[in-house]
């Protein structure tokens, strides 16, 4: 975590003469001290939902794993199962999807481990040190294999997100390093509501709910709030659009994200660093195929010890870039938030207030 008035963020811009191989090698020297020889190093990566093509490329991840090995670390590439039911709901499904997307032990020369076990519940509860903005989350359940690591390098594909405006390092840590219970805890902030006047009782949502929280009573859908995890799988599938997000849901969700990130990062004092890949900047996330056309051209790679600064610097670089044709009409310093109907900076401000880092940073360009 940052101590001085400005945090250091290092930036390798795309478009110069050096490839990502050299760029990552130089960037890695700025954060390599988080890895001690012999450390088991969790390399946290979203390996992409089935049908997505803009997730982080395996070659980028392989390069970081090789650099970790060069300083004596023992990397393993890791992520957790999803709360929604698609092709990464269990560890077995996730490993199959990861292999389809190019992430295997052979391609990475590094083990690929799903950190929260086969069903997604293996982990330990840790306290969240502080609560702000009436957030009820005072603990989060960190995935077992991540908690067991000695250090962590968080690799994040920076892109938009339907609920949080954008997905950067804060979200990658908050949602991606915890078990299903804590994913559900965060998603309760934005659980869909049901407008019964629109419900025809067709039963489609009942069949689709992965947690068997819905039933039909008197020709209307009824939700069991104890069973409902807030995964929002039902939100978009109802043919009558009977499910809707309550006002303030996206903003609350971001505050919950910051709290979960605080819990996870409390387990890695001075042993975690963040690398944001600001490329393939789609409006939607790597869970939502198709994730859409890029909003701006590829920008580069950022590295920092400060999770707040690295996300803020990434958004600032996107704000300075020229939008692509489809988004040229959007005049906004927060184009990803604008597209997704929220203020993306809420998660960054909340994370700063929780002591995870600072929004003031110094950007050092490395060519
Ligand atoms: S899918 Fe929509 S219309 Fe059908 S039962 Fe569910 S809420 Fe009602
Ligand atoms: S009812 Fe709850 S658990 Fe079921 S799909 Fe909807 S949000 Fe998910």
C-alpha cells in the first residue's frame, strides 16, 4: 500500500518499437520485490468465459510466469468459479473452458489451479477491517489456494462492466479471489427485483435459476430470498423483462466490491502487485459474450503496488484516448461508466477511503 503523497504507476505504451516481451520485463522489475525466492505466487487471471475472444491473451500471462520464475518464485495461474451458471460454474468446467481459451499447464509451463475448489466454496473467512457507506460486509471468504499463496501478482484485462462500469484490478481482487458465498454477498447489493405485474408465469426463470430459488405459485414467479444468491442469471432471460435492477444497485455494488477487495488484500501486506492490460477495451466484461467492439484503441500495460492508483491511471489513459467510431458521440471522462450507466469512480473512491491506496499517482513511462 502506498505511503507517500503520490503512488508510483509504471506504464509501457503500445505502439513503440519494443514488443510486450521487453515491456513486461521492464515493468516487472518495478514490482518484482513482492516475490521472494521460493514463494508460491498466485497469478490471478480471468481466463475468459466460453465464447469470449478479448480476454487476456495466454502469451501475456506466460511471460509474467516466466519472469516470476526468473526471480525464484513458483507461480501458479489461478481464478475462481463463477456465481452464475455458464461454463465456469465448477472447477472442472472452468478448466475445460480455460483449455479451450488457451490456458493449460503445457501452454503456460505453469500449473493452472481453480482456487475455490470443485464447487466454489473452499476458502476461509477473513475480516474486512473497516466499513463505510453503510456497507454490511464485515468479512469475505478468500479462496483457499489464493489464501495459501505467499504472494500474488494480479493480472487484469481492463474493460467495461455492466454493473460496476469498468472491471479493473479492484474488481479482479474483490470478486475473483473469493468463494461463491462472498460473490453472492457482493451481488446482494444489486440483486434484481421482480415486477409481478409483468410476470406471465411461463416458468423459464424457474428452470434457469442455478440455486433453485424460484418457483411458480398461483401462476406467478416467487423467489425464496434465502436461497437466492443475487447471481442475476434471471435478470436478462425473462421474456417479459419482469426482473429489473433497483435504483442505486450499480453504485452499491461498487462499494461492496471495494470492501471485499480490502478483506482479500489484508492477507497480502507488501506481497501483492497489480498489472493492468489496457487493451481490447470492450464495453462489457470477459464473462459476457459477445463483449462488444472496443471503445478506444489499445493503450498499453500499467504496473503498480497500489490497486487504487493503477485503476485510476488506467481510466485516465482511456479518457485521454480518442473513442472509436461507434462511441465518438460520447463526451465523458468516464466513458466505460457512461456506457454502463454508472459512475465508475465510486469503486475507486471507496477503495481509497478504505485505505487500499490513493488516487494521486505519478505515471512513469517506460519505453
Ligand atoms: S421468466 Fe419472467 S414471465 Fe416467466 S415466470 Fe419468470 S418472471 Fe415470470
Ligand atoms: S433468483 Fe436469485 S439465484 Fe436465481 S437466478 Fe435470480 S438472482 Fe440468481
